[in-house]
């Protein structure tokens, strides 16, 4: 883990210096522009939706607010918790932050939405969480639930916007209504190409809140950001997305979590590989998942050797050129797996499971089983995907 942290810091410094050498002004996140929102917060009782990615420069957001005399009365924590020490999918309980004593209300445990009681002593909610641009990444589901609570109980929501590392493209099937779940709530494609602020505008504008309610929404916009900006996250967005490569590969590889194929949970570099014990003899690359506290306590195929594909040297510029998730790996592993009737049975995969919910459609699974080509599969995503792209443009804050 130390090596990965050093690598992430190196990448962040490299790109920061690269921007300086090219005279490209660095991105200023919403959180970093304190001159634009501290005055809004002063004198109010603040609830913060936050995790370890919520920072002003190098200091945790909540700590900075408190040091500035802003009254934070509670924190709402998403998946992985406020301090980011809970594994993927693990239920997070209410608690008190040991560093500040502030009560923490979990939105990834007994409930997913703030209640009336939770908001009685709150004047305004501040939302600052780093997203990665994939429909099944649960922070945008938390966003919609918080927006719903704000609309229900007449509380304003202030969003500190952050870059989308996968914001340079839009791709995948659009979620079908019948497959809404905890890993997909909005009718958007797998890769939506929007920041948190832009998506919040779409949720409001398209009437996606219950009873078409409207959230009183204000966004602190970024400076010097475009959707083409190459941006390396200074803080990992979740324990298992711990490298820039894993973040870029995540939208395509997360689909494997609805199959019998491991994507490297239980290793030091999840979402940069794929494999299973049954693929022995098909591939030479291998890895052995183990229990890693705070990342994956009970990974698929724990303590068993998995054989498959190593993506450590994958050139991510291919993603920027094609602007498409890679379906070939999924199709290849299905063809290589000896017991095809079991491939989409994720009953033993306790991480996420249910391929159709992840894909947002039952068609993709059936198409892979039927042996359709990638071109044929992509054609079936239309016209819904093109409709979404046109709709998306109405809510963009930043240039393409």
C-alpha cells in the first residue's frame, strides 16, 4: 500500500509540474475557492457530505471549516465511511468522528437518505466528494438521495465541484427503469461524462427526484477545467481504486463483478487485472487474492490462484482516442471460461453481483452469450445513448 501511495503522489506531482511547464493554469476545485463559499456558510449550522477526498488543498474539508470558525454540526458519510476505512460494500454504522467529536450519520448502512430528524438542526448541506464518472459508483447515488432529502425538507444544497477523471467520454447502455438499484439509480449510460455539479443539475432539470421535486442547488464551479483536462486525483476515491490506471479502467472492469471473474480485489492493485482459477491453462499470468483489511476482507477466490489478463502496462491513451469502454476483455473471458452457464452467476461474488444491474440492461449478458460482435452490441445501445448525449449538453458547466 505504501508503494501505491508513493506512486499516486508521484503522478500527482508529475502532472502538476507538466501543467506548469506548459503554462497551463492548474485546475482549482470548488473546495479550493474558499473565497466563494465561506461567506455563505458563516453563521449557519452546516452538515457536510464528505469522505477522505473532501479537502481544501492538503487539509480535510471538515478540519479546515472548523479551523475557520464555521460550525459543522454533523457529517453524512457515504460508502467506505467519512474517513474511508470501510471496505467496499460494507455496512457503515453511525458514529462520532474521533478527531473532532462531530456526529457521523451513515448513508451507507440502515438508511441511504438523511431523515427529517437528521436535518432539524441543519441550515445548509455542503456536498464535496470526488466521483469517478461511472453510473455504478455509489457516490452519485448518495448525491441523488441527499438532493431528495434537501427537496423534501426544504434545505439548500451547496456542491463544491471536482473534476471527473473519466469526463472525456460518454459510453455504454443507458440504465433501464426496471434495473434501478443501489448500483444504478439515474437513467444514464455507464460512463456519463459529467461532474458531480453537472449531474446534479441534470437530476434537478430532468425531474428525477420523487414527485419531480426540485432541490435548492448552488454549485461552486471549478476554474481552468474542461472535459478534456487530464487530471490525476490527489487522493484515491475509494480503497480499491488506488492508482490512476484503476480509475480509468474501472468503468469497463466493474462489469466483471457480475460474473465469476475476479478483477483483482484482494491484491495491491485491484481493477488492473482479471482472472479465475478455472482459467488455468488458458493464461500464464496469475495472482492470488488475500484478505486485506480496509480494502477487501473476503475477496472472490480468497487464497486461490487465479489465471487471466494483466493490464498493468495498458496504455490509457487508447481510451482517450477511442472514447469507449473495452468490451473485448469481457467477451474474451466469457469465451475462455470452460463452464459458460456459470459465467454470469455471481452468487459467490459478495462484492457487488448481478451483471444486469451493473450493465443497466439484460441485453448485454444475452448478447455476449449469443456471440454477437462488439459492433452489433454497440448498435443496440442506440438511440438511447445519442439521446442522452444531446440531453447532457444542456447541463454542462465546462467546455468539452
